[in-house]
């Protein structure tokens, strides 16, 4: 997910989007319709706070073949099965092997809040 910031193309997690939109909602009387929908979505699906999300992204990027954009997708989705991880990698040139998928899932479970 990309946000319109001073840095074009900067990746932001769903947790960060939630914080940004909450800040906007406090600063303005009325949010745009799209912003309201985005905030509702972020509140519904964001399971980790910003700090936890950043730590998860950093740990995922330490793993082999997990690029920044994939780490952000995984932090937003929090895949819990091998098939979920494979789906995230579906459009990528690289397909992780079973060991790499296991490492990814263990890293996510370590950071997940149930």
C-alpha cells in the first residue's frame, strides 16, 4: 500500500494507514468518503500496532528472498498457512521452498497477536 507523502513510492503498512487516517479524522471536521472507508478497512483488518508491524517487517526482510514489498504484504495480511504464503508470492519471480515458507510462518506467528 502506498500513501501520498513527501516521499513518492514509500511503502506504508495497514497499521500506519490506520494511524494516519485517525490523525486526519481528529484534525478535520469531516473526512472524505474514501478516507472513511479506508479507515474502517484498516481498523477491521489491522491486527498489529505500528511498532509490532515494523518489527515483523524487519524480521521478515532478514529472511532469504523476502523483499520489502513482500514483507509489507505479509505484515498486512498475516498469512497463517503455507497456501497463504504461496498466494502472496504467486506474482513474484521466486517461489519459496517448504523450509522458507516454514521460516516465514514461524516469524509471523512469533509476532502475531491472537
